[in-house]
C-alpha cells in the first residue's frame, strides 16, 4: 500500500540531480513498485519489478516550484525479458548525457551500465558501456585533468576507466577505510584539480565518507564515517552538485522517499584533512 491506500503502488526513491550554470535544475525521481525493510527483506507490489522516473525541472532557488512530467524511454536497442524493468540509478554526466543501469537492455538480464541522451523528457540513443558481461552498478562519473570523461569503477581495488570503454586502470591508492565501500555520487571539481565524491557502505545501516581524489597525481584521501539521518537504515546518495558556494546531494532514504540535501562548505576540508 502507498500512503493513499493504493495497492501495488509506486514509491519514490534514489533521485538524480543536475544544476546548470544559471541555476536551472533537473531532478529525476526514481519510482519503484516494491518496498524494502530494515532487515533487507522486501515485498513486490506486482510483477515484474518496475523502475520508472519522473522529470522535475525548475530553479535551485525554489525547489517548491517544479514542473513535473513522466520520463519517456526510447532505448533504440533491443530489450529482453528480465525480472527488473526500466532504468535504475541514473547518473548525470551533463544536462543531456547520462549513464544508467538498465537490466532489460542486457541479453542476460543482469544489471549493466548504458549511456544515453536525455532530451524532451525522453531517455534515448542508448549505448552499452563496457565491461558489460557481469553485474555492473554504481559507477561514479567525473571529468579528469585532461577533460576526458571517466568513472571511478571500484574503490578497493581503486580502479578508473573511460565511461564507455573497458580500459580498467588500477591506481596505487590503498586506503583501508575504503574496504567494503562502493560508489554513490558523481564527482565535482573541488579546490583546483581535485574531484569530490560521496561513497557509502551498507552494514546494519548506511555509512558515508567524503572522498577527495586527484586524477592527475593519482592520490586520494577520505573523511571519517558519518550518517545523514538519525533513524534511517538505507541512505543512497546518487548526485553531488555545487551552485552558489553550496553543495547539494540528491538521496533516496529507506527506498521510499526522495530528498535533496543542501550543505555548506564550512568545515568540509577540515573534516577530511583531520582524518587522513
């Protein structure tokens, strides 16, 4: 049941966000027909498991006034029968370029990453990103010091790659704090050539760390662990944005609510430097 008493209803989760230079904002709110509980059990409202999005546009200055429309999907490539239907956990590369996990575009039905264009409230021109021969999720896109579009592929070992090709590069970054952690947000440029990310780990609840990565020097440092909400059991950050000297994190909580968190920079660097 949803909060209106409707059976097999969709609930909001894991929103994606992009803020343009003029303050225009695009928020993609993911909606699913299942509920997940604190013990990691879940119930499916109706078969198959579906992931749908709505597109909300407006200004970062007033998120109460948004224009909302369903996200249409026109993959342009074959789809296959799978337990999971629809795009999942979209990450913005630009206002019109995204990557997403789309199991139904993978012949095996396993989660796989694809890139596509976002135009006129439609996800289209979808192409596979490699490797795509196994379960692939939670890549963290960023633009490196040569302005090449890349992703952090894994944190332990610390691997990066081009967003589309399978050229995995293992970097000499070994941080015990990152054991068990995996990708959350895209990176944003921070203090020159650094890229700032949020990463997380799922234990009895979700814990986060700030990750500060220098693509040119191939170095990284992390913050202490923290949580955002006092009583949550799932916190899934998807997008990290910056505008007007403020940070914005789009986050799904308990797989049943979508939030945008507004943060300031005060103490962020000290929070990282005092730890590592």
